[in-house]
């Protein structure tokens, strides 16, 4: 496995406890808007009734990587923006860490190399991810 940036040792880079799912805290403003860090969320239709503080969880291999916020239907996908923190390539998988907010845990993604083979990625690059609503779980606080 070849890693670029933060942690060259893959066993330290992706702890076992984070290897399968991402968990991000969700806060609600008094006006009912959901936030992850400072990012206002446009939740998929099935999650719009969620009006409490809690955690959004989704599998590391469920997201698609995007170069911009366009494409997926926001009524059926959660779209988050972040900055590329680290990347590891090995075993036909691309493993990425994205920072959505300095105060939050990094988002870990495990993607097929074949799908993103021609993509030029660099540390600090702004990227978006799209997570289908069927992969998202909300846990109330």
C-alpha cells in the first residue's frame, strides 16, 4: 500500500474502529436547520423529519467522490464538502481521508481504484462526497 501525506503506516492511518463506518455529529439550530460542523445539511427526503441532535453514520465504501456539488439528486443523497487530508492506494482500493471541519472526525472513504483511475488528487484539494440515503443511518443522541 502506498500512502501520501499524513500517515505512511496504514495500520495507524485507519484505526479498526473507523474501518467500516463514518460517524459525524449532527446539531440542530433553533430554526430547524441541521449542521455537521459549520456545514448546513440538505438532508435527503427520508431524513428531513429528523429534528434532533445525534449522529449520522454511513459505510466507508458507500460514498461517491465528486469534484463539485453537482450531479446527485439532493433529495436522495447527502452531499458534503471537504478537503483531502490523506490518500492511500493498494489492493485495487483508494483509501481517502477528508476533513469536513477541523473540529470533527475525518471522513474515511474506501473506493474502487478503477472508478477513479484518471483522477488527479492532491493534499488539500477541495472535494465533495455523495452518500445515498439508503446508506445513511441517524442515531438520536
